[in-house]
């Protein structure tokens, strides 16, 4: 049977690259006359046509009763009703569920109802467990993932590093396929302009992004390069701790926490260097942004994602995780050899077409159709 209906399962809509990827997928699939049902707690309406006959949005209720459970678990539990409801819209032979989040729930429900399901994994499952905030709960989730993911019809990863990690606990390796994120709508033509001495970083203020190492490394670097500032876009649970760290280093005038901003263009356009000290990533969409804006990058050697975007160091400066001295040294290398740094990032941009939606969305559609025919 032909694919006619795709259900995008993303119960807890959050800020970040996944939201962008989903919107690009919806636009592409609906233009190809594939009916798309999005299941989520909320949606960013900008850029989406709600009058489109091929698009349907099912909002997940949020009147929670079991407040002792984590928010994501609650949202996933309440989304089951919407998922089952969406099965009645088309024949199950014509429907494939693409789970972008809470995939274990989607896999269980789809197996019960005989619906084909693809689990998309957006992070490195092994290293996200190793670097988790709560090791016990992360280990339990890892074991559950090991048991449940093997029942999915297909598994998508957004990087080759993440695929290698998934292969450690998926029995049928052929189920796993890597398709890069359909993140970019436009590849920019950048004109050279003299930029202020700004180092930019973007990400959720949480353990995964390790902004502590970024701030400590910058505190060493700025002693030699006092004209530089560090600008961090993002918010999260570590904000208060990071503010206290900045105060303890007496760097309030040099480091600015801007929170989430609606328009990041001006920050990317005015950044001389992009730096991020993640402990792990799936891919890392903000690196794609930095490459698109041709901003020289300093990044950590986490096991998946950034290294693929930045060509294993040929497109940027690689730093050991949790190493503030290495970070300071590589920031200095980036600035003191800025002509080379520009050549590196332009080299990375030659491969940026991998993340262009017109390149990757057709790959998604082909994979969805393949799974529908199984």
C-alpha cells in the first residue's frame, strides 16, 4: 500500500532545532500530498499554514493530575489518547508514525494497534546516559530503550556518531538509518564585514552543554585578550549557578546571559567566534547556524554531531571535554590565526548542503515510504 498519512509524534514541543526540523518536514510532506498529523502540546504557528488540507494538528491536553511524575512523562502519557485518535484518520496500511520524542510510548501503542512506527533518536544514547543529571533514572531509561526500541519498524539517527551508539543495543542493525536534519531553509551568502570582539554561544543552560567549562575557559582567555566578550543565548535550570559563577570571577561586564531571543540573526552576524562545550550531542543545529554564517568554531570532541559538521577538526578547533585550559588555548589559536580560522569554516561550509531541507526532506519521504511497504 502507498504512504498517505504520516503522524509526527512530538508531545512536548520545546525550543530548539527539532521544532525547526518538524516545520520543514510538514511543509515538504504536505506539498507532496502526504497527509500530516502533528501531535504536540503546543505549536509555533509561524510559517505553518493551518488551512492546508493536508495538515492536521492534535493538541495534547495539559490538565495533569499526577503531578509527582516528570513533565515529559506526563505529556507522553496524556498524548496516548491523541495518538490512538489519529489512527482512525486513515487505514493503518497507509499510515506511518514518525516519533520525534517519547518514542518508547509511540512504539508500544503502535505495536498494540498494528501501526508502523519509526523512532527518531536525536542524541547519543550512551553518552547522554553517562553524563545524565540523574544516573539512576537515566540508566532505567537506557534499559527500557534497549528493550523497546528493538520493536520499532525503523530507527532514524541524525548523525553517524549517534548511529554507532544505537548499534550497541539494536539487534537488527539494518533498522538504523542516518538522515541529517532538514534544518536549513537557505544557505547564506555572507559578505565580509569587520566584527566586534564577540564570542557567541547558544544552548540550553544545563549540564549537557557544560557552560561552566566555557565560562572558566573564557576567564583564562580574556586575561590575554581583554577586549573580548562572551555572549550566551539560552535559558535553563543552571542559569542561577552560572550567574553566581560569573559574579565570583568578576566578569559581569565581559559575559552576558541574554536568555532565549526571538531573532538570533544579529548575534550570529556580529560574532567573531562561535564556541560551545557540550558533553554530548545528537547533531548540534547551532553549529550548522555558525557554519552558515561563516563564524569560526571552537567545539568539544563529544562522540557525535559537531565533529561531523566541522569535518573532524578541518572546519574548526577541537577541544577536549571539561578542559578549560584546552578551551582557552584553542580560542587563542582561533583568534591569533584568524585567516586560517576563516578558511577552516569556509571549508566546512562546502559540505553544508547535507543539512539543506531540499536535500534531506526527500530522504525522509523515501524512508517513510520504504517503512510503509514493509
